[in-house]
C-alpha cells in the first residue's frame, strides 16, 4: 500500500540502495514488526492491521532481524543444556509463560509474558538474588556477572557485579529502545538512534563508542561491541586481538548482528 504524500513513516534500508517505508500503524498478531517505546510505558508498533497503534504488546525476536508480537497469555517453554555447575541447566524454570531469554557468564534470565523477570544459576554477585521485581519489563540482557533490563517506560535497571560500574554506571532517562550486555560492560540504544555504553573500558568498549543518531541495533561481546546502522552498514569497537574490529565487513546490506566473546556475525541480505 502506497504511503500518502507527506505522511510520517519509518524507513529501513532494503539492502539494494533504497529504503522500505513503513506507515505508522499497528501490526497483525504474530506479524513481523518494528517497535519503538512511546515513552508512556508502551510501544508504537509499525505495520498493518490490529491492534491499535501505540498499544502495549509483548514481543520476542523472530530470528530474522524483526520481532513477533502477540496478545493474551501466550508464551513458550525454556530448554537449557551445557555447563550446570551453578544450576544453569537444572534450575531452569518450568512453565509456558516465557517471552524472551538471555544468558550471562554462568547465569540465565527470562522475561515472562506478564512482564516480570526470573533468574537462575550463579549468584555470587547477586545475579539471581538481585533480580528486580515488578511486571513492567520489556527486554533483558546478560553480561558475564551482571544483568540488565529495559522497562516499559524506556528506562534501564542493572544488577549483579558492579566492580567496573556495570550497575552504578547505568544511565538514567526514559528514552532507551534496546540493551546489550558485554563481558563487564553494557550498552544501550536510545530512541533517537544514538548509543551509550558503560562499565569496563580497557579496550575502548566505552570510550570508543561511536557517536551519531543513525544506529538501529546493538550487540556486545566479551571486550568489544558492534552496531548496525540505519544504512545497513556495521561499525565495531573495543578489543581487536582477533580482528573483531578490523575484520568488520563492509557494505550496506546487513539486517541483523550478534556477538560471541571474541567474534561477531551478521545476517546479510
């Protein structure tokens, strides 16, 4: 459907040198969409169909660079495997009401469909016992020994290890759209498209954070971070001992990014 001339919209790179324009309207249940915090405890969903624009909706990544949204008490189970010294596997919570998951160094956390958070595993630095209460959380992320969450009002809360300011350095404000947890540092994407980082900084994880208002997604590794720009290109910064920064691919046809401890990857096309 063509957009009406002069109508407000969001533009996303189409990977072919142009843009796909999305009218600011609500998506159908289960449809891929783009969501931005509205600053009032909910989201503005970009897509077509019902529900109403600006409705608060639970979301989860669809694995293809977008999100799936739904209404009602829908959710999923969690399955864990691997190292289990701190109960990372055996203490995995049961139930069918989980909307998102995140893994830390030796702990895990999950976001429930009611907007609350549950954590399990290593608790030496309060990664589990320090988990915040409430039903107003929209996204979660885990670092090696700390965790963070994005609230529905666009603010961020962190807990766990604070030796390098991972908790006390958490930025204030209600204008955040996404979060990522690194080894001992964190970063957040603001609604204006800029990035803020805090925590451990020996390799420029914080001080070399790129400036500008043209970022669309973020990811963080052990000692490096990366961001996807609105033009479809990628920028990386931080430790470069294995080419995590200098090996960043060029081009403007990337749709999603992710990071391991000392490597990164991107979805192209």
